[in-house]
C-alpha cells in the first residue's frame, strides 16, 4: 500500500521535506491518499463531514437488555473476561455486545462508551 520514494526510501510514509521528493504533494499520490483515508474512515465508521451526525439519545439507540446490562459493567471498568465470568457468557459474546454498542452509540472505544452512558 505504501510506496517508497527515491529520496525517502527508508521510510514507509513519505517525508515530504526532502528536496526532489515526489510523495504526497504530487496530484496522483494526493488522490490515492484521499481514497485510502476515505476507505479507512468508512471501515471505522467515522464521518469525515464537518457536521457529523449527533450521537442519538439512550432510548433511541436500540440497545438490547443484554447490551444495557453489559454496558453497566463497562462503566464500572470491568474487562471482557470479568464481564463474561459474571454473566456466564464467553468473552467473544461480550466482545460482540460491546462492538454492537460502539456502533449504535457512535463511540470510538470503551472509554467514550462509558462517558456516553454516564451522560444519560
């Protein structure tokens, strides 16, 4: 995915400060960089728009009762293994519940998910 340039062959990302470098400043590389960034944002479910959609209110998120239960443990700082042991579920199931909650709330990680839950 990364191309090596004549002046910065030792780095994975072009340095752009080297004289004669044909890195991200060239139009073709700028276009491919934009496509890569867009694809990464799409896969991470991150909006690149300046006015991103607001996070929906708790009742509007469609969290299941089990997800709400797992969310309570996430807020207290429990790990997936601890939550799984408490609820007699596999760690993978807990991981899936947390991934679903991240998607539904728009949170990027467990910390944002906990902040979101506490603000409701």
